[in-house]
């Protein structure tokens, strides 16, 4: 099993969610997060005063899938989340040793399906 963590722009969430549904992803966890990469934040003007926004709002998606769907899910996220501009985000893929569905006690690929 693999865990895919994707950091994307907030306005891309619906497109990414639809793309993931299209490739058969049944569950995702979504969190509102803040951070910065190469962007290093930005400046905003509010009521005539300039403010430095050091941490940019982003959306973090967490998806646990079977190994054989990894490439398909990653490509769906890349295609749906890309704007071609700086700050589009990152995708991290890691290995998951096990998953357990608490309600039934099922484990492994059965628990994530």
C-alpha cells in the first residue's frame, strides 16, 4: 500500500477531487494547511497598508491506495492540480505497512477499499 500526500492550491480542490473519483479513489482526507516553498509568501494590500503573508494557504490531501494504483492516482493529481505557475504544490508518496478498518477489524488492502 502507498500513502499519497498532495499539497495543492485551494481553488484546485474540486478538480482534483473529480479526477480522483474518475480513477476510482474511494476516500481522501482533506486538510487546510499553510506553508511556503519557493514562493516565500507574498505581499498584500489591505486598507492602504501593506502586509507580508509569510505562509500561503494550501490544501493537503491524504490518500491510501493499493500499490498498483499509485501511478494512475499521481498522474490524475498532477493533471488536475497543475496551472503551470509557481506554487502548484508537491506530491509525496510513501509506503504504508498496514491499514486496519476499526469497525470490522479488516486489514491490508481490504481495509482501504
